[in-house]
C-alpha cells in the first residue's frame, strides 16, 4: 500500500513539474513575434508534452498545425509538421508518417510554397532511407534536385542537402561512384558559411570512406565535421558529430576513445531531448559490453531502459533487454538472462534486422545452454547461423561492389591522365602563339605611343604662344582632340584588323577545314580569337551596342577569364546618364586602370564598384598588390597612361583620387558629375 502511494506521489510531482515547464514555454510563445523563435518554442512545447504522454505530444502538435493553417503561416506550419513527423518516427508509426508527409507535400505544392514542398519530400526520402528502401528514397531526393532553382539561395541549399542525402542512399546500395559524384555536387553547391550543410557533407564523405575501408580518410572527414560543429551555435550538430566519431572508434575497437566521444556528445544534449539520451545510452551500453566493462554496462543499462520506457520506444526497450541478458550471462545468472532475452526476442523475431537478431539469438543460445536446455540452445544456434549467413552474403555483395568501384576509379584515373597530358601539350602551343602576338602588339604599341608623343609635342609648342586663360581652354580642347584622334585611329585600325586580317584568317581557316588540317585549324582559330580581342581592346564595339554598364562588365569578365587575377565587380545600371563621348572616356579610364593592375600591381585579386549616387557616378578600382608611394616621386605620376587618365577626368570635370601605399595595394576613386551629360 505504501509503495502504491509513493508511486502515485512521484507521478503527481512529475506531471506538475512538466505542466510548470509547459506554462513557462507557452508564456514565452505568446510574447514573441519572431517566427524563428516561435519555431523553437513550439518544438520544445511538443517535446515537453510528449514526455508527459505520447498522445499529449501528438495532440499538441496537431493543435499547432491547425492554428498555423488558420493563420496561413506556412513557415511555422512546415516546422510543426516536422515536429509531428519526429514524434511518429520515434514511436515507429510508419503509416501516419506517410499520410502526414504526402498530405502536406500536396498542400504546400498547391500554395506554391516551394521550401515546404521540399521539406515534405525530404522527410519522405529520409523515412524510406531508414527502411533501407534506397530506390524510393533516391526518387524523392531526385524530385527535389530536379525542381530546385540554383539561383534561389534557399533552393540551392536544399539541392545541396539532397545531393548529400542521396549520396548516403547510393553508399548503402553500394553505388560508390554515384555517391562520390553526388557528394562532389553537394560540396560545389553548398554555401561554405552554412556550417550545418558543410557538416552533413563531411559526414557523407566519412561514411563513404568507411564503407570503402579507407580508415584514415574517414577519420579525416569526421575530425573536419567536429571542427565545423564547434563553430556552429546549435548543439545538435555537436551531438551528431560526436556520435559518429564514437561509432567510428567502436567499429575499430578503440573503446576508450569511443567512450570519450559518447560522453562528450551527451554533455551537449538539452533538457527535454530525452530521445537523444536514449541513443547515447544505447551506444555506451554497446561500448561497455564489447570492452567487458560489465559494472559500467549495468549502470548505463538502468538509465537506458528507464528513458526508453518513459518515451515508449519499443525497439530501444527490446535492445535494453538484450543488454540486460548479456550482463546476467556474464554474471552466470542464466535464468534471469533467459527471461530478459526472451523479452527481447519477442520484439525482434518478426523484424528484418539481421544484426540485432544475431546478438539476441547468441544470448538465447548461451542462456539455454546455461540452464541445461540443449535442444533449445541448438534451435537458436541454427537461427543465429541463418542470420549470420544473411549478413555474410550482404557483406560479400558489398565487397564486390567496392572492388567494382575501385576498378572503375582506376580506369577513370587513366582517362583523366591522358586528357591532362593532351591539355598540357595544347597549352604549350597556345603559349608560344601568345608570346608571338604579345611581341607584335608591343611593337605596334611602341609605334603608336611614339606617334602620340610627336603629336603631343607639336601641340605643346603651339600652346606656348597663348595667354594663361586661353592656354587652359586650349589645353582642354587639345586633350579632347588628342583623345579623339587616338580613338579614331583605334577605330580605323580595329576595322582594318576586322575587315582585312580577320577576313583573311577566316578564309585560311576555311581552307584548313577543307584540307582537313586540324592542328592548323585550331591554331588559326586561336589567332582569330586573339585578333578579335585586340579589335575589342582598340575600340569597344560592345559600348556602342549595349551601353557602359555591359561594356564594363564585359571588360572585367575578359580579364577574369584571360589572366590569373581573381577580379570581381559590383556595377549598378549607369547607362544613359552620360553622353556617348563621356561614356567612352569613363570606359578608357577603367580600361587603363585594369591594364595597370595586370602589368604592374602583382595583385592576386581586384574589385571594381560603380553606382549612381545623387548627381554623380561613383567608380572605384581596388587591387591588393605591391602599391607605390603616390605622395613621393613616383614613376606612376609621370606615366603616359596616368596622364591620359587625368586628362580624361578633366574633360569629364570629374575628381580622380589615388590612394596607394607600398605593400598595401592601390585604390583609385572617380567621381563624375551627371549634369555635364
């Protein structure tokens, strides 16, 4: 009687304590207006309700879902559907999982809520993956991959995640080349600042290399996962990475390290996440049993069984009973061992779980043998052998798939080696031709500069006889004429190259095609492309056709493609703000600045900004190279290119400012008034 009263009292205190936590969580939920905080609070309320009873958790999740539908809050709805999915999953309610996910996949698709639709398909894929139905699982992941838009960041992230998850399905199905391809695709798409996705990809690589028996590579990616999780704010990823590392060391029988990571993972589990404690308790039981630490196993078993029963997790309870049986066998208490193993077998006997079935049958064999029932011991030994044969056959298939993967990999390595050698040979030919072109262009440039210099000197002598006021005006006029004459000459040369040399090259190329001279045809194509680049450099036809914005972006793209400099741009629409001549002047200034970066800066990267602000266009060009002493006597101050830029800036009535220090790069700012257009 006293025991019954005590049990009722403990139950009453537990319910009151749970209710108090729920009241506090509901109060916080009613006060917050942020969806992300609401998501976390709703999830915690559902978990807290489920700790009172499974039905209580189900009902609370359904109430939230009904409320989200009424308020048309699709983001919160998707989150609460996920919480209900987790409850169904923990309790093995597979029928309701399918109904729930299919219902809301259709619901979100009807309302064009792409992320919600992806989440439901993702849950369905994960569900079938847990059932070892990798074909169906891959189908749902593929549906998301095909529907996702790479240009939308959230959909790109979902696509990356699905590649990663589909890779796991390929690994489990022995399709290692496909798994490698999917993991590489996932890593290509992932935002490296999205640590949760990066951690998942590292986990995929570690699982792949474990299956392939490459222990060191698997360990390398597990360590990367832990390092990334330690930089992440949420504990869940710290928990998952420690669990994976503990399993890794358990597989390779390093029990001390396996225990260390399991205990470390448990320290990150929050209050209310009892199902995670169950998972880690089971892992610790396995560690202690396999390392023959029976005392620790017995203590951990008690915690494991208590939490599994609290959450009504049937499979975990059955596994705990198997652990209990192992402990009793170790203590030679075969009668109690038999009772525990029978309970465990009552769950596993109808399940397609070869490994747990082997463990439980082994316990039953030892127990029946211990109590002297040898016929039953033999019966379960036969069952054990049958399950072991099933596992052995699966392992043989897995090994055959692994060997096939290694053979395919070797063949691909040979193909890639041949392609690399061909590419190197072609690059040498291109380099030789490029050097010849550079020499020709250099000679042409020297002659052009000499011509410009002679013209400039003649103009200068004429300006000496003009008074100070007229001198200033004449100087501006001269600059305009000089630049125009340069542009006219460039246009003429550009057209001559295009109409004469370009056409001749096209005719020669056609002749090479007819005569089937493949190498000559390739070389002529390269020369023709270079002539086109020179033509574009002499006169930017794209500026005339598409405007200043597109011309600048095209210029930057050509530099990025054809040089080793990593150059980026943030150029807003600045078309139709200046006259055609002013746009040409701006283009030539930026062109000269980028040429200086390529020739003189030794910079690994550069960035160009352009935007409209009030009545001005602001342009800045920044490199991270060796810089120069602009405040002192500098050759840059006397360079023709720099003077030409300054002259163009004067014509534009623009401010040209240079900020450069030795060893710290150079930034040049150009501020152009729009009202001069």
